[in-house]
C-alpha cells in the first residue's frame, strides 16, 4: 500500500455494518458530537454478541453459556431456553455510607469508588428472546435497572428473585404478573429447563444495610441451580464461603459451578478468596469451575491463575475453565480446554483475493 494512501472507517448507525472505505479529504469530515460518539462506540461490541446468541442452535446433549463479565451469564439449551443471570449493564459505582450499603457499611468507609474494568459486550436493548432474568440479590450489579428496563419492553421474560430483588423489580416497573418470588427449594419449569433456588450465603448483602434489621438471608438473596437435559449449572452469586455447599453437592447434581472470587481488601470480605472458591466447587462436587466477578471491579480485582494453581494442587478431579469477557463455553465439549481463546478467524482468510499475496484487489485505492 502506498504510504500516502488515506483511509477512514465509516461507521453506520448499525455497528455491525462498519467497513473500511477509502476517501478524499472532503469525505473525512462528518458531524460528530457526544451523542454520536456514544451511539457508535458503546457498547464496545455493539450487537455482535446479541446476534450470535440469538442465532445459536444448541445441539442435543449440549449446553452453551456466555460470560458478559462479573456474575453475568447467559445460558441456552437444546430446547431453546434462554436464561440470563445477574447481568450488569451499568457504570462504575461511587458508594457512600449514607447513600448506600454493602462494603461501606461493613467497613465503615465514608466513600468507595468501584471502578468498572470489564467492557460492555452486549447491548441490553437488543435482547429479544430472554425467557427469564434471575437476580441473586438486590445490589445494583446483580439487579440492574439498565438491564431490567429494556427486558420489560423488548421481551416477555419472567423476572425471578428473592423478596428483596422482587421489590426492586417492582420499583423498576416490572408488571406484577411477570415477577416470580422464590425461596430456597422452589422450582420453576421453563421449556426444557428447571430453575431451582437454593439458599444464599451472601452475608455482605444481608448485613450491608439494604434491608431492615431482622431480615433473614432468604429474604435478601438466592443462589440458583439451572437444571437442563444436558447438564446442570450452579450460580453462587456473591455468596461467601460456607460448609452449606457440601449439602447442596450431596443433594444435587452439579456439572458446572459459577463461583465468585477475587482479592478483597483487608477491611472487608466482598468476594471469596480463590482458595475458598475452589473449596466450594469441590464441596458442590462440580466437574468444572468457572470463576467470576474477579474481573470487573478494580477494588477487588484478582488473577485467576491463582485459582488454577490451587485447584491443580489440591483438587485433581476438578477442572477449571477461565473465561474471557464475551466468551462462549459449550458443555461438555470445552470442559478440558482450560482457558477461553477469542476466535482468530484464520478460516476466513482468502490469499487469492489478498492485496498482499493475490492479484485480484476488490477495492480501487485512492493514492495521493
């Protein structure tokens, strides 16, 4: 390519129509303001992942899940059940003792900045096929207005949670006939999938001041076992370590355990340590442990390599799978892969049409 060749990326309002066009100087300038920037650049992945998920047809005896960062997972089954858990489409959080709860109430801090680190890989306004949104507890990053509002409008999904989350659903405008309040042991059938609620051990949500004194953990939070014909997924929300998970593993079949972990500051326990996350997965008798929540808040960010080392050393029958934001996991196909790798798209290369190696360029260059 001539070193003086000019080009510009022209982005249409449909993010997936972005293409490279060669242009003259007169075409390089176009209207630009903050609203245009936000629409064209956020969410960072546009609707790419939404469209991929909607087009997915899950094979018999398989199960597919996607990770959107933090505790947000989308589960899809052969019977086309579409389950979304704890999706967070919100910004960084600035929490004060007077106006919020959680860790600032636990450690007495006047203020904390929870800076979001992970990208927005899905567009909540582009969801159309969600059958159920599960909320593990009413913290903003698990019961999210930026997710709930578009799901009310663009889907027929059911909103499921403990009483505290259901109260939030109603405050955000969810019709009462689309809210399902659950307690530990309750079940709900959705297509070929059963949602079973289990007890939460999220003591941060219980003690953090979001609810009146005297409330029980069952009123504040739930964990979920998603039972599908192909395998079962356990989502532990923001729960802390507890021997209770030995009972869960004894009474249920768990194939995939989604467990929060990270590096909590010395002043409070918000995330499980990597050692505790591994221990919980072992108690659940899970076959694969997928860690979550270590990625999205700067204040508790951790390195999942620590988890891999612990599991390898102590739990030889347990496998780990380290996701990347926007990554896809297919059960049981991917259980031995260890880490997700973004597609490199080598199969799309066409050397015979390449400017570099071929003799059939498809675009005329504008060279100065």
